[in-house]
């Protein structure tokens, strides 16, 4: 028998394995994706001017249909990445998409939409970013999926890619569309 | 000695306010509350900075919100509750003690206890 006792190896070994498990787990964590406490809560009250006309847009506009609320800005490079997909969703799949134009120059926003196309049925202008804070937005783009009752059911942080839409969002949107209002 | 002193100063220097906005408070107490709150709230963009030190534009907006709420007479707890209801416990540097965070709070003490027991048994055997 060697001079190192068995029990002197097992404990460090267990600790070592535990640390490895924790570190391994840590590699796959995404601390930049902060879960929203607003999931399954009604969209907070807001009333904002519309970008394209003189009407007002409020949280009541979510009632009656499933809505994708997309927080975007012209200064946000990642927002441009998802733009084509949003257009495709609006035109081909008839998804109702609202925009929240976040801390942007309204004229720049209008120009941007003229140039690249407009996937949004309604666009609310949040120049100060206060409504975004009420929604718990901490970066653009973010997309909320809001059900027929105006309740937030999901939030996607970052650009929506075709992969994200197919594998994460589409089924949820279809399911919500089939819920009674 | 000089080097040692320098090292000590370096290690224990207090973080300076990086944010350069100016806020008008009607009294010192409000100012202190603002400082304490923003020091203990986490910036969501640059996650290892607090609201007071972060230069992110969201942090500036959140500082503004905290300021407005203090001025309008809300209590610290009301302000914290508002921010937690929007961003979750993540915004707190000091997570609350509840069933979800039990392991987080109690874990270090448990490990310490195990260590003490282990040490005691190891020493007794000698």
C-alpha cells in the first residue's frame, strides 16, 4: 500500500470533477441573454406617436391579433441583418409586425424604411427610450411575441435569423394564433 | 516600502464616477440615495459595471429614471421594485435571499463547514 491514503485522493478527485462540470456548464451559458420578468404579463401601458402618420399607438393596439413587436433603430447594425426576414414574414406569412423605433432620428427612420422596405404595420416612436425601459429592453434588436389578449408571451434578444424563426418562434406564433381571443 | 504602498493604494482605490451627467438634488439625502442606488444596480449592457460607472446609453437612461423617481418622491424600495419588474433580479448586484438563490447564499458557508469538518477529522487522526 502506498503512503497516500485512498481517502486523500477521492475527495480532491470529486472536487476536481465537480469543478470541471461547473466550468463545462459555464462554457455554454449566455449571461448576455437576460430572461424577461414580463413574460406572461400584459404589455405595459404606453402611448406614443406613430412614425408614419399623426395617430397615436398604444398597448391597446395589440388586442385581437398575435403581434411581433420589434424594437429597432437605424443606428443598430444587427437590426439590418434581420430586416429581410421581417419583410418576408410580413409579406409571405402575413405576420403582424409592429415596430418600436428606439432612440432614433424619425427622418432617418423614414428614409431607411423607404430604402429597404417596411415590414411594420405600425411603428411607434420612442425617442427617449422610456417605453423601451418599461418593456425591459436593454439592447436592439429585441422582439416580443404578444398574444391576442395583449400579453407578452416571449422575448427574443438579438436578430431573428431564418433558423431562429423556424426552430423557435414559428410554432409559438402558430399556437398563439389558434388560441381564442 | 514605496512600492508596497503604491500597490496598496492601487489595490484599494475606489472606483471613480465615470458618468459625467449632472443632477440637481434638493438635498444631500437625495443625492446620497441616488449614489447608493446607482452603485448597487447593475448595467445590463456592460454587465460587470454598475449604473453609476457605466457609459452605456441605457445606463444613462436608467440613471435618469432613478433620478426622476427620487425627485418625484419614490422610496428606494419602489425604485428597485420597478426596475426588477422590468429587468429581473439580474439588475441587482445583491440578489435577494429566496428559494432560488438559497444555494448561492448558503453555498459558501456549507463549503466552509465541510472544510472545517474535514480539517478537524484530519487533525484528530494525527
